[in-house]
C-alpha cells in the first residue's frame, strides 16, 4: 500500500548502531560479533485519537525496552548479536487504519516480528493478518475473550482476558462485610469489543451478590459518544442513583463517568473502572474528582522483585524518562512484550523462521518485569490481575491484600 506523507511523519524508527561498540561485545566470556543485519519489529499504536492515553504509554514501553536491549546485550543467537529496528505507525485509534498499516509492515517493511496495537477492537482487526503471514504477533493491548477463540496460532497476549477484569472488585466485596452496604449498582457500557467481553461477568457477579442492577441493564452508548454518558448519568440520577457505579470501557469513558458523577452530584459508595483509574494520568487529569475511584490493573509497580525480576529498575528508569510518572500496566506491558520476543528469538535460535519462534513462544516460561510469562494453547497468558484505588492523587494497590500498598477507602 502507498504511504502518505502524514503516515511517514508518524513512523518512529529506533536503530541503535553497534558501531560505537567496535562491532563486538564480550558476553559470558565469549566473543560476540554484532551483525549489520537488524531484527525488524513492527507495530501500530494509537498516538492520536480515543486511545492515545493508553497507546502512547504502550509505545513508551516498546521504545524503552528496545533502547535498553540495543544499548546492552542485544539479541544473541549463537555467537552473533543483533540490534532491533522498531517500526511504529500511528493508527489514530482506528481499526481500519491499523489494518492498512499492518499490511504495510508485513508487505513493505518485511518485519520479522509483530507487536500489538492498543485496544481489543484493533487487535482483532490485525491478528488475522499476522496469522495469514505466519508472523509471530505478541500483543499487550487487547484483552477481549474473543481474541482467543479464533484458533489463532501466531497470536500471543500479555493481558488477562476481559471477563476477569471485574474479578478483583467482587472478590474483595465477597471477602469483606462491605458488600452488605451495596444494594444497587449501575453499569456504564461502551459499545465496543473489549467492554462487551467484560460486561456479562459484571452482571453475573452482581446477581450472585444479590445486588440490584438499576435500569435492569447497562447504560449502553456508542463508542466515542461521551455526550451519551452525561445523558445516561441524568437518567441514573432520576432513578435514585446507585451504591456502586461500574464503568466498562476505556480511559476516556472512565474519566467522563467520574466527571459526570461530580457534575450531577451523585454520591455512590464506590466507583470502579475497568480501564483508566490505574493510570497516574487519571488522577492528574481529574484531581479531587478521582479520589477513591477503584480500577483494574493487569500489573502494578510494587510486585516483589523475586516475582518480577528487573521491576525496580524499570519503574525507576521509566519515571526518570517520563517526568516522574509512575508506570502503569500499559507501559509495563509494552516493555515486557519486547523482552518476551527477545527471549523467544534467543531460545528459538532464529528470527527469520516464524514457525520456530511461534513454537518457542508456546513453550515459553520466563520471569519478566510483568511477572511469570507463559501462554495457554490459545495464546492467552496465565495469572490474575489487581485492583487499584486513587488516594490523594496517588494510585495505590489495594487488592489482592498480599500486594496492597494501602487499605481500601470505603465508602468513597
């Protein structure tokens, strides 16, 4: 496909030459030659549009990992060391555009490995292209359950599936007496792939806990139609409000729900967001309005070093690079995806044989900044997530209790 000047301007290419190292590194007491050939890794992320908050942080993770690897050991196969060339386009939060750009990555750029875009809808649009080209596709941006029911062989995801996103909230409620204080709940549902995978589980949890769903169904609105959130919040207010408000969508959706709760003077006992509240940017943007909002997190920065080797240095370095912003799971996922591909290539002993790299990924079991990474037969990562809460401008880990950095404030 032809690339417009606008697209070209959005390309980010990271190639750190090995020349400054004299072409050689000494690694594990073995002379390692740095090759002039580079491993071409391609992706799109949402640098603009609805998903830019999350997408830019995924990109931060990609760039940080590539820079570390190229400035350090590189990717080593036998006695040869390779640098990574990262090619990234802005998909503008559009699945259609991302599909076109992944065609470019595969057919024009001839990438060896694909990394993922952000959001389930966009991941679902591009995964078939990786499958058709038989190129390993490691993504840390899509969690929709349906990604893993298509029989894909080359798609591997670092996110726990969407139907588990509300699990920490209801586990906490079931383990405490606080569930008795919640009689009613309201769901604000963005009509797109990921939220639609999350919402049925939320309704099931509410039913099992004996909590009444206001309106008898979710307040559902078209993706991107944030004006509808205000309208629906008005309907909820007319219905008497709710003890628990669950926003099932992305960062922008959660932010708008919280703004509307404040603007319309509702007083829920708790607000939980599937995406958004775990990002420190959420607390910065919303200020006091975000205080005590709960959120799901795929990863938290206080996982013990023994479980996530390198996490301390990752958090420290990320904050130094990004104006003291504490990384959340979007950045950590992007960062870890690059290290997963490095491990898979080194174990496979090749980056040009996509089938061999793919087979290696199916057997991979390594500890990373993300924690333990191993995949099920469908390419889904194992493990469970966390719950966070904004407390006085700081995103604290509050569940599971073994990882807590603060006690949950309830009611909010």
